[in-house]
C-alpha cells in the first residue's frame, strides 16, 4: 500500500485516480503530477516501484499545492475569519445554511440536514 502525504492510496486503481484521494488534488492536477514524475498514466497504484513512489513524494513536496492538513486549516481559518467579522457569508456558515445565494424554501437538504417535521395546527 502506497502512503503519500499521510493518506493511504487505494489498491488496484490507476495512479491518477488514486491521487485524487488526497485532499487538494483533483484529476487534472494528478495527471500533471504524474507527468512531472515520469510515471506512465496506465500504471496502477499497487504496481508502483519504490523509486516511483519516492519521485512522486518529492514532486508532491516541491509542488506549490496546499494539501491535506494545510488546506483544511487554510479553509477553516477563512471560514472562522468570515464568522468573526460577522459578514453575511459568516452568518450563513454559522447557521448551516447555503452560503452562495441558493434558495432554502425548497432544496438545500444536504446543507440543512434531514427534515424536521412540524405538526399541523389543531382545530
């Protein structure tokens, strides 16, 4: 099993798709990293040699990408800043509502959570 940046890559997946399991790496950036490392794109993650793993690790360290913990910390600090300055986006984050102007009368279930049923008024 290959471990990069504190993440175990899945076995028997193409290396480009396996790299997307690292927070901060999408498919296009994974393909660029593989090209820089000189690894064939059809190679599977469990078929990587130790030399290829070492070169991939060096390429990840030398890239200017924020990955895993650094990226999560960066995003968390940005959200914390929005909360502290009490702006509209910060209030939406605080109340677990959609931040970017989406409607909430219907939809927004993934952000607001499961439905909370309210009983009807008795006559």
